[in-house]
């Protein structure tokens, strides 16, 4: 399971497959590998999610995400190739939203807006819990217990 934690930052596509990410005061250019896949698994019973990125196939990314989230009710809630994938959770354990964008002219913020919009159709107080690029260069996953202190259930 990928456990990297960094800040989610504004991203702008400069040209096909090249992205500028503002980190601190400097700009960093990243190229998303067009052959990369990522997936997110989610367990409504425990509110646990697991994500994997940098795989060469959808099946590989999905299998790895599920292996990291062994709960009986865990399921794949989203996958992406050559783009950004975002999971948003809200107050209701059984409700979530997934946003994704791929190809040219994309930003992580586009995927975040889509995930929040999907989540808000089903529940309230939605928050982004993970945002990642398919190749794993960009990963944002704040501590969920800080986003939902009264709802978070720690895995046993």
C-alpha cells in the first residue's frame, strides 16, 4: 500500500503529458507516464481506503489496491490510466464520490471537483481523502481522522 503523504497543489498542463506542479515557491515539471495505471479500493464498513499507482495494467493496480484493503466489503471504487484519480468521502459511510481525468489538458483540480460533485449528490460534508496521478508522482492523502474526527474508525 502506498503511504506517501504530500500536499495537493495546483497543477497545470503545459503540453501533452507534461504537468507543472507548484511545490513551495518553485515549479516542478512532471510527466505522467502514459502507460501507468492507478486504483483505489474502499471499505465502507471501516472507512478505510487503499490506493496503488505506477502499475502497467488496470488489473495489476486494482489487485494491489484490494490486497492493501483486505476487509470483506472492500471494493474498487475507481481506476485511471494516464491521469488523476480522486476519492471524496462524506458523512455517510456508504456514500462516496470518485473523480478522474486523463489525457491532454488535465489538472488534479478537475478530478477533485468531479469527486466532490459526485460525493455531494449522495451525502454531506464531503472532503478529498486521496488524489493521485496514475504513475504515483502526485499523491495527496491527508490524515482522514483529521477530516472526519467523529466518523473515522481505525482498522483493527
